[in-house]
C-alpha cells in the first residue's frame, strides 16, 4: 500500500512535518509494510520556502533586508534545482514578524521583499517564484519596486518614500532606473486568492483590518490605492482596479504585472508542480492532506482544493485532517476529498485545542486510519466468493 502524506501546517500549533510524522506513525501501525511519501505543503504563505526545499530538495540561503517597518531582519529564501530562486514575502515583510500592537499599515512597506528579489537577480538567477501570502503591507508594491530601482513621484516631481500612506500622493512613475535583470526574469507570483485591488472585496477592505488598519486608516488607504491604480492605467494602459488576484498581499503583484513579464498562478498549483506531486500519484492508493481550518475559503485555490482536484483527475482517493470545519466546508466533497477527520474530540476553547494539538493529532490520525482499515476490510470481504 502506497500512502502519500501531504498536509499544510496547522498554523500556530503544528508544522507540516509534525503532522506528517504523526500520520506516518499511525499509517505504519495500522498498515504494516506500507510505503509512505512525504510532501509538506504550503500554498504561498509562511513556510513555502521550507516546504519546497524539504520536498523538492535545494539550498537555503539568507538575505539581510528591512522588514515592513524598516527594522533589520534576516530573511530565508531557497534555490531549487540550481536555477530557480524562491522568495517568500512573509520572511521579509510578514505579518508574523510583528506583535499585534506593532502593526502599522500606513507606514508598512514591501521594500524588504524587493531587496530579496534584487539579491537573487544579482546572484544570476532568472527563474523566480515569489510567494506573497502572509504580508503585513498594503503599499501596492511601492516598496518592492523602489528597492528594484523604480521611482514614485508626487505632483511636484519629488520622490516619495514607499509606504501605504503615500499611495495617494503618487502622480507619476519613473521606470528608467528599474533593475535591468527584471526584463530577463521568468517571474511567477504565487497567489491563492481572487480579491481585486479595490472595493469591498479588495486588498484594503478585506486584509487591512488584520494588519492594523482602523476604519479611518482603511478609508485613506483605499483612496490612495485608487489613485495608484489610476496612475498605473494612465502610465501603462493597463487597468488593475478590478483584476482578480490583484488585491493579494496589499497589491504587491500589480507593478510586477504592469512593468515586467511576471505572471500570476495559483499558489498550491505552483507548489505541487515544483514538488513533482502529480508524478507520485501514478501508483498511489491513498492521499492524506490537511490544514488548520476547512471552510468556504478552502474552496478557493487552497491546499485541500488543489490536492483534491488533482487526485480526482487521477482517481486517487483523498482524506483530510483538519482542526475545525466552518461554513461552506462541506463543499470540499465535490472537489475530490472523500472524507474529513476533525482533530478536536470534545468541547474546548480554541486556545486549549492549540495547546493540546499534539495529543489531538495522535488521537485523530488513529481514528482516521482505523476507519480506512475497516473500509478496506469491508471491500475485501465483498470481493470474496
């Protein structure tokens, strides 16, 4: 029996490898001699570099950059197959680098992400994957492009410092100093949401509150983002106001799409492709995946959706392990996932569940593999004459 173990992390409680090790231990106990393959999964947020390096092999490197509020930070990135650099925005400008009271959406800049991209370009790499999940910024990519040589000017022709609060001051964009290697780069931006840049479902309105934005701040930043989109339209002839996915990570993808040959792709699709996940399905009997919470967002290009759809095409059954189930989660059954096992085994607060995550994992995976073993036994019994 060949079982593929491909969970995401249960954020704040269990890493991908902790989940995999718990699954593997139970699988070998219930199915002695089974073969297991490990695929730690991430969909473009925190942990993407580590997941790709673990599953696909490669070399970890570190860059000295500025975080989104200008503090020095060491950010990890990866080199895969010797020719592809993977840059993780969360490592340089991530929300988890700050305590809740430290978050400052008006001042936050994506400059550090641009510094990492510049470093890999100057090291000679031209194939780049940019994972943009988990950002602390809402600057439309001003910071990243400033680090790469672009200049944003106000109405008097003065250069503007890159920060969300200055989006409303942009009157002109100067591209003459943009790093020349960008024109040679094959840049893929991993995105797992379809939010537009503006409006009630856009970057500022949806993600701004969790990044420290008050209603007053969000109103100003939304107006600034509209001004920015208008200037981009005037400069390039390209409209990003309502573009699906443009609102991800505070709009960082927008200037790359406007001024380079970058393309956006589903984060989970890029991860699975880079890992060679589909090739492993050829003779697989079962795939076990998982994530912290299953709800309607899981259906929009997240881990369970990506794995379920791919396995469905190859007729490989999938079961999922989750921390909890929210509204709309049952729709996952139409996307290739056959069954879902929830970790919690009694009524408890979220904080308690996170504290007891290792015990809950051990109990849940045991229950799950017991049911799988029962199903195989019933199927075998029906096949007997």
